[in-house]
């Protein structure tokens, strides 16, 4: 039997004991002893329940949360065993079951992970002899009931098949159940010593604050809790929990169970030598950081103290204070004075690997101007002399890995690189410039935690003013928590993912008071979940989106519209506000981009595209332009391209067809006279490319074997290659802006850069070994005015400058299968967009390699970036499944 099931089983047996306790067996104890008189004071957790059957009936009543929990194998087993034992002990003349008080004492154990004792005081007549007789009559023969060894009044139940022995004893008038003989002996020997809970003054005084109407009372002994949880923690992570030993002495919280909530409220003792004393004398503060934290924050530790200098003195030793003072150039007084006392750690990472780049420390400042001067002096003293800007925010760095932990405490030590900026009256720290930019974008686009509907629903039960708040969402941090646990425990958590996902949030809040600190914990279950997404709006269509989105102009409103196609070949025309203006069924899925043309040359826009059999031309209202759609005489094998050589609306529509010839049509659908109908050996499935070099057209045709033909405007060969190209299938052609080795560049199947001269000569440059499926882009990534060489191969991004120096690299969690795209957000800012379709996530990299938005952009196909309306706001539009998303990114 697993340890998990053992724990459940002996809790169930406790209920049997309580039954016997209240049914009036025949021997009377000489005196009454409280369970606290025999419970050692090194107990880690103590739970007192006055009426177990009432608690169980509440759970099994109208309680959606318990109903959801009951689907878990462990809880289901609990319910089945409870019903079995209920039937085992029910007597015909007595239906009162489990109405007596009981205590559950949980201890750490180096062998069995934990030991649990279930204790019940003597409130009547109990006979172990009668209890043994009853058990023998109802238990199967597989169980043996034997007297307890030694001088302890009790017996043991031996289950040979399960290799499990359970013990029931009367210890000085207290009925005790456990599966640990050592714990039974320990309880027996602790009686009449000073090492019992009834002699612990801090515990007993705190216990007096507990309520009499609570469903249960929970006591936590911080000096023992670390040792208790240590066996389930991964060995290399156990040191991270040592702080619990010195947090406080005891907490007591009254438990109230509601249909979708669990509330714990009570007090924590406050001693001068414990961490809790650092907040116990402070005035409660109102939490303001939620106005800056990302809307999808899934873990937050917030602390608010009215006197930060007093707080700092209490959490630091003389040694640590001296070290920090030397780090800040002996300006510790000025630093402590400028901080307001509100500070928080927050993250929205889904896994441990993402924590460093998706976490922040936010701290309030009293005077932003003065704070800016002090922190600048500090960062200069650590060797920093650089400052960058993003959207008007200055970004600097304090080069001291222990600065944050030295200032705020070890709980904030995730931040080590200390890039910082100021937003309103707060300073924000992160591990990278891109992390700061990410948070700035959350703030500027209005996607902050205070506006998250799920958080607003949850926070109704969080006090506005307090001194400490820990908040987390079990669903989102499951993978991250698993990395802290040992393998067995991690697998257990993962197996209960459905149940954990139904928990909207968990919080622990503490507020200063005399003589104790108010302590509240809150857990909320909810089947109503507001989707947390960065999207400004989203549109659901009838079926999966297979083509698009395409961004098109509106000649009447000067705004943009969006075109998408679903699996049923329905075209949707959507305006900038996300309204579907019209739908139109076409014969098949489009295989080209959407091109804007002015068919009538009257400054009105129509939209041109093709399927395999037809070329379509639609006006703004979805009507076919006269003469369209035009059926192709043989099937198209690639998407059309549209050329307007002289910018006089004399359009050329170029398309390859199944006869392997490339056709050239006018906008009216007539074949262009003089076009030589270039023919390839294999099918052409890639759109025709056109480059302009020294006022000459180079029209490049590529077939499925990656063989190319370069022709002029009339279809005549312009360049005859002198050598083998072996072009990579995911690499486009570009005009060479770097050197004079050739006029056109691309890459071959090995990733070598290929130069094609005007005479057809081929030269190469080696940037390293890449697979045949790599993507290649030739863009000015770093914004220095020179083109850079961008490779994405499998799951790795690499950017090289013209001297082949690696500017930037990034490893994705999955291979990249969708062509990356390069966009201009404005005249000064360009971004590289990459879609990870496995994660259904879009990454945007700025010129420094910073991920400007690293979480929350949903997409599994190519996307578009641009202004939807005339308001200078930049939008990103993407699609996933049958949903179209619009994000504001600037």
C-alpha cells in the first residue's frame, strides 16, 4: 500500500475509533486527559475537529468543489472506505456516528516520511475489550488483532497481505490511533513532561483565540514544518524552504468550508526573534503594485511596511547590512529612505526554465526624482555606464547579483541581473532588458493584474490593506512546482491536474495586530473561468481558420480590414473593431496572398487572390467584379503575384499552372502579349519573386526541386546560372546590399550564403552548418543601417552581421515550421516575429534580441502587424483554431 493510501486509511480508522468512543462501551476511565497533554510540542501540524460527521456531511452536501475533488483517485478511495467503516460500526439501536471531537497530529518521520496520530479525549465509557470483540466479529479473517507489546494499554490490527499494522491505544485516558508504533510509544512517554503542547505557552495562548463555531482548527508549528515537507522536496531544492523555521512560532486558523471556497482565518504569534516581527509593528498598507504587474501573473509575494528602514534592520544582520552598504557606496541610509515600503516579487512563467526571464521585483519609491539619482549612483558604482531607452523609459543596470536579495530578502533572490526602470512611483527590476520591455508593454496596453476578471473575482476575499500577501494560481504554476518536488510527489500533482485547474487561486494574507498578526488563507474553486488573453478583441468563426489573416485597406474609412478563410472555404471580412461585415463562400481554399488593386482606376480598392481553379476579384462589399471569378485553363500550382511595374495601375498577374508554365495576365484576365511562357522541369509551387537591381527586373521562378530560372519582364532568360545552386526550400531571394560578390543572394541546402552575379557566377560564404529545412531572412535586425543574416533552423535562431559576427541567438522549446516575418512597427523600431505552432505562441524580438512580449500572444500560423485605425496604435492579428485574435502591442 502506498504512503498516500496509508495516510488516508488511518484517518478513516480514526472515524471508527470515534464511533466506539461515543457508543458507550463499558469501562470508565478514572480521569480525563486532553490530547494536548500527550502531544509532543514538535508536532508539525495539528488539526482539531469538534464534530467530524458534521464536517463530512457539509462536504458531501451541495459542494461543487468537493464533488470535483471526489474525482481524484485518493479522495474517491477516502469516500469508499468511509462508507465501508460507517457500515462496519453502525449499530441497529444507534445511528449517531462520528459526533465526538478529535485531533489529527502530524509529525515528520525520517523513515515513513510522516507519522500521523489521531487522538480523541475520553468523554464517556470506553472498553478496549469490547472494541476488540466488535472488530473481530466484523473484520475478515485476513486481519489479526493482537495485544500491544509492553506496558501500553492497547492492541494492534495486522493486515498480512498489505504488510500494514495499525495501532489503537488508550494513553492516559486519550484514545489514539496510528500506524506507527514508535509514535504511540512517543506519545505515551511524553505525558507528564514539559515537552507537550499543553505546556507550550505560545501555543496555548494562541489557541485561546480560536473560534468555537469553526468546522476545524488548523495549527502550524513553523519550527517543525520544514522537516515535515523535506522528504517530498527535491534534494537540491530543500535549502529553499529553510526560511520557514524562522518565520514564526505558531499560526492558528479557523476553518470554514463553503460550496466553492475554503476560508482559514486566525492569528500568528509574533516573537522578536522571528521574521514575522518585521511586519508586526507596521501599519497595514494598500497594495498598489497590481496596477503594474502583468494581467497573467500566476504568483506574487507582496510585502507592505510603513517603515522600510525598520523592516530592513530586522531582516538583516550586521554582516549583511555592512555588505550591502559597501555595495551601494555607503549610501545605505539614502537608499532605505527613498523606498516607500511596498515591494513585491511576481512572475507569469509556466515552467521553471521561464522564471528568470518572466519575473519582476517592483518597489514603491517616495520621491521618483531623488530615487532615480540614488539608484543611478549605485549602478555607476557597480561598473555600469550604459543606459538604453524603450518608449521613453530609461533602462539601466545594477551589476551586483546579491543586491536585490540583500535589500529585500532571500525570497526576492530570483532577480540577479538587476535591469531597472521607473514607472510612475515604482522601480521595477528584472533579469534582462527584454523582461522590462515586456512589463512596459503590459502596462502600456492596459493588460495589468488589477484589470484581470479572474483576479478581481478572487480578490473580493482579500483585504485591501495588509502587510503580506502570497497569491498563486495552482493551474498555472503546476509545472514550476513540480520542479521543486521529488519524482513521486511531482507525478502525484500532475495526475491531479484537472482538479488543480479548477482552483481559481490561493492566497495567504497577514496583517499586523496586537498581540498577534491577523492571518487569513483563502482558496476558491470556480467552474466559471474568464479566458486570460492579451487580446483586445477576438472573433470566433464557424470552423478552423486555414488561411490568413490578411490586412487590407478600406478606401472609405482609411482604416484597415481583415480577411480570413476557414476550412469550409468561407471568406470572412472583418473590420478594425472585430465585427464580421460579410461572409462569402468560394470554391476552394486560397493559395495566394490578398492583393489590393484599383480595377476601375477610380481610387476604390478591390481584393485579388486565387485558388487552384479560379482567380477572384472582390469589392469591399464582397461582390464579384464583372468578369470574375476567372477560371484558369489548367490548375494553378502556386499563388498569384501582382506586379505594377510603372506604378500606373497597369497590373500584371503572374501565376504558374499545372503544365509547368508561368502565365502572365492583365487585370482583365487576358494573357499578356510578348510574354514567353517560361517553363520549368518540375511543378512550381512557390510564388514568383521579383527583384529590382539597377533599374532591371529579375523575375525568379523556383520549382519543387528548388531549381530556378531568372527571367525579365517578357519572360526571357536574364541570367543563366554557371554552376549548381541547390537552393534551400525555405529561403527567399534578396538584392545583395552587403558587398559586390553578386547582385542576388539566397542560401543553399547546407545553409551557405549564395551570391549570384549578373553573369550567372555563383559564390558562397559559410555561416555554419544548417539543415535543408532552415529559414533565411536578410534584414537589418539591429537597426545599424546594414543588412544582417538571420537563420532559424529547427528550434534555434541565430543572427549574424555582415562580418559574420553572431549578434544574437535564441533557443525555442520546439522546432519552428512557420516562416518567420520581419515587421516595421515605426520608423525607429523593427521586430522579428516567430511562431511556435507547437506552443501556439508568437515571439517578437526587437533589435537587441529582447522579447518585447514573451507570453500571451496566441497563434499557430503566420500573423500580421500594423495599424488597424488612425490612432498610432500598433496591432498584431493572429489566428488559432477557429479564433482570430487582435492584440495591441504598441
